[in-house]
C-alpha cells in the first residue's frame, strides 16, 4: 500500500482472535445467556434454558460467520505531494478495491497517522460489489519538520447485529516528509571576493598567456585546429592546446545545531529559523550554479548525490534531497565548533554562510579562525536575548551573552556578521549582507550603516 501500490488484508489470527473481537453488546449477550442457563438449571425451568441458550449462541454464531468471511480487498494510498513545507497540507487518497467474487458488507476504513498530523481518519464504506472500488481522501498538516509514517491501513469488519468486530490490516505504509519552509532570496553581490568567482558558469584559462600554454599529446577525436605546432616541432609528435577548465563556484553552509545555543522549541523557535534559513540559502545558491556543501557543528557533512555535496544546476531532485536531509536535522550535544573547524581546515575555500546560535567568547574566537580559508564569510547570529523573550518582552528563559560583543569579534575576524531577532525576514538580512561588509548591531535589516562600503564581490 505504498504510494500507488496495493495489498490484500491479512486474515485474523485464528478463532481465538475472533472471540477477542466481541463488542460490548456481544459480551453482554453472552454473559446474559450463560447467567440465564445457570439459573434455569438451578430452578429447573426449561423455558428459561432455551432463552439462555439463544442469547449465548447469537454472539458465538456471529463470531463464527465473521471469522469465516473471506474478503479479499486490495488497497492503495497516494500522497499529493509526498514532500511538503512545514504548515502546508498534503492530500492523502485511499482506494479500496474488492478483488473477490462476492460482495463485501459494510466496511469501516481507518488509516494510522501520527498525532502531530491530526486526528486518525475513519470512513464507512457501503457494500462493495465484486470488482468494484471506492475512493476516499483526507488532509494532513504539520507545523514541525520531520518524516512521518502513514499506515498501515486497517479495515474493521462487523456483523449485522453488532456483536463482533474484526480488524484486518494491510502491511505497507507511506512516509510524508515535512521539510523546512523556504523563503525566496533576492540576488545580491556579496562583498570581499575576487570578481567573477561567484559566477557558477565562470571559466578560467589554465595558462597565463600564449607562451605559457602547457600542451598535451594528441588524442583521437581532438580538433586539429587546436594543434600547437611549436610544441609539436619540439616534441616530435602532435601536441594540442588544453581547453579552458571550468571553475565551479562553491559554498559551504555551516548550521549550528548545538542544543545549548538555541532557546525554546516549536515552529517559531530560533533553531527552526536557522534550519529554514539554511534551506533557503542552499536552494538559492544551487539555483545560481553553486556547488553547495551543508555542514553542522558536529563536523558531519550532509551527503549529496555524489557523497560530498550538492552540485548546482542539477535537476529538482537535488533540492529535494537537500530538503529531505534538513527535514530530520535535530539538536546536537556538542559544546563547540571544534569538529567543524577540523572539517573546514582541510579546504573550505569559496563562500561560507553560517547560522549561529548563542556564542560564548571562546566559541566566537574559534569561529573567527574558521573564516581564514574562506574568500567570503557571512554569519547570521541569532540574538539569544531577543529570542528568549516572549510576547510583551517577558523573558521566558535565561538570555545568552550580549550579541553586540560577539558581532564585534566576528567582524574583526573578517566575517560579515548580522544579528537575527524573532520575526526578521531572511530576505532583508540577505540584502543587508550584500550592501555592506559590516552592519551595526542595531541596524535595521536591509539598510546599511554609516560605515558601509561597497566592494567587488560574488554574485549570490
């Protein structure tokens, strides 16, 4: 019964399991019949004995008939869509088909869904003719990211008198993936990088000039117009000029998942904002041709199709794989960024985008050293003090260290650091990052400060 698949219900496990399906009415009839039979035996009343036997026999006969009923019912489930953003709805369609030669009785259809997706859906289906089918649908919705199993589908059979109910279940189930909400970002030019590096289609010559050309041997199929005659005469064999080598723009997105760095929980928490921000940034850069690598504070890299990252310009399946990975990202027990520093020290060149929670002085200094191998580094630092306050400015949890001091330390290390408070749109912050290398702690996102300076940089 996976999406678009089918299955046949399992038979109940023997007559004992069928007796366990007696309803309250059936148990009451059985108990009344046995009591009447016992009283008839003690009082010597033959008429009362007949009544007692009738009362006791009726639920037992219903159990036997229902147990011997051989319904062959196939079912399928379809999710439209199977991957949805948080707070969006998905429609689930159930199809039940009678593949037997006999009609069914009244069927109660029930699908198992996690509590977070809503109440368990139940449907009553009328008599289904041989070869006939019935379709029903319901909607599911979740404000929380994650992967949620749907199913297995269950059919509840009952007799006409309501004495017994049996449940027959399918074996297959589907999975609904709730991914972070993605916010469209404006195209900006980030400061600090050599011109042209941010162009995903940029191509650079491997050589500085005509005299510095490093030729290679001729291969079958090479264009003869690329033959380098000077080198051919020198080596005594055909030599051809090398083609221009593509230079791929790359980006590393660092996501802070430390539990100690984020306050609160739920769809409006700081951690969920950071995850949604990482998803929005990654998809934005993929669309612009960047090769994106997603890294967490634990040093683990979210694997892409090739095992190391996600290449820009690929099909929509690439974005789906990245969102699926972010759908199941949870808090880590790490205390700092040592593991991420080791992972980035090997070769974190190119663009570096980070989403940080609360930073203490030691971790801010370590993050400053992470910046050294990157040509551009942009940090979105969640203001722990602002996120720890509820409506009306009421503090809900202890606030983190002052964000202004942490921003100053990151900017001194070369980061373009921006504070993030609750309710701030990532698009405004992204635009502000493109307008200035630094932004004052109290600046309004999207507006440059007094010390803003424009610099050549990468298109992102």
